[in-house]
């Protein structure tokens, strides 16, 4: 899970590119992170607060490239 204040697809793409570069050649096939709003500390009954999902960042590696990024945002 990635909790971030980033609100634009450009900011999320920059995060994805940083992750992609950091894990290149580390023998990883794919990294999938769910993106959530920052926890505001609110609780409902006895259940912990679940940040609202913004989408996913998917970084995929294969033997022919240095990785690719895909950002899927919720509507």
C-alpha cells in the first residue's frame, strides 16, 4: 500500500518511475501497489480507518526491457 498526498497522474507517474528505477535488475517480475488517501485518523465503531483507494501503480519487468509502469486510477 502506498499512502500519498499526490493528487495528479503526473505526480503518481513520477513515483512509479522512481520505483521502477530502484528495482531494475533485482530479479522482480512485478510490483503492484494500491494508492490510498492519507489516513485522517477517523474511526468507525471498532473498525480501523481504511484510507479511500485512489487506484494502483503497477511496475512490470521482463527480460526485454528495463521495466514499464501502469497507473490505474479509480473513477
